[in-house]
C-alpha cells in the first residue's frame, strides 16, 4: 500500500485556520498569503485548495473561529454567574474588550471584513456572530428579571451595550481614543465597563 503523503496526514482545514490565527498575531489579514499559511501548516499551497476555494474562504472560516472563541468565553462567564446577572453583564463586557486587545487583527477581521468577498459583511448575519449577540440579550433579560432595565426591550438594550463596548474597543485599536491617550488605555477601557454598570444600577427601582 502506498504511504500517504504529508498533506493526507494533516487535518488541513483545522491546521490552516490555526495557522492563520497565529499569523494574525503579527500580520494584518489583508497581508497574509496562502503560501504563508501552507508553510505554517507544513504542506504545499495547492493542497489548501482542496479545502478552501480561495483566500476569502479561508478568511471566512477564520472569522467564524474568532466568534467561536469569543462565544465560548461568554458562555463560560454565563455559567459561572448564573445567580449574578449584573456580574455576568459586567464580566461579559470586560471579556469582550480583553478579546479585542489580545487579538486585534482577528478582531478587525471579524468586524471589518470588507477585503474578503466571502466574509459576512454584517457579522451578525452569521450563526456564531448572531449567537454572540443573543448571549448578551439573554444576559440583559436576566438583569431585567431582577428589576434592572425593566420595561425596555432587551434586544435594544443589548445592541446599545454592544455598540458602546465595540465602539470603545474599535477606537482604541485605531488609535482614536484621545481622552484615554495619556493613560493605560486598556485598563481605562475596562473601567468604562464599570461606569456603564453603575448607570444600569441606578435604573433599578428603589436602587
């Protein structure tokens, strides 16, 4: 029996996504080539085309992997704060910011994938992106059950909170947060979550 070649011994789909994530640590998505990915995987570039039709298809898979990583962390926080919905909301917001700061190039790909035609231009049109936002809506509902933010639409509140946290992360990554420029911007960003939570606390009847 013929010995399988190296490409047949490798889970190229999985390894290509992982290799691209590593490359994103030091490269913007638009500068990464399939040849670089193949070298990182340990196969020849043509082997990638058996698994991804082009670079766009690979970047879409990486975009979705990013949402999977973020969603896993949000679900972990939900489980560990089942009886503390306000803390779940607080820790979820901070986890979102930490993710953005830890993986800036991946974060940009997830939310500004205009370079790649196969990537979802609206990240919330994808199942994993939509589920990330849904976990926030559910967290808001849990707070409402304890008297916070009552008589307001949970979906609208979730979008408002996401807009604030995402906007904070994006402006910092783009170097466009002048009010924080003289400080440790990442710590200041995390403190902004606490500020938002204090606003929410004041909206509870008899707070």
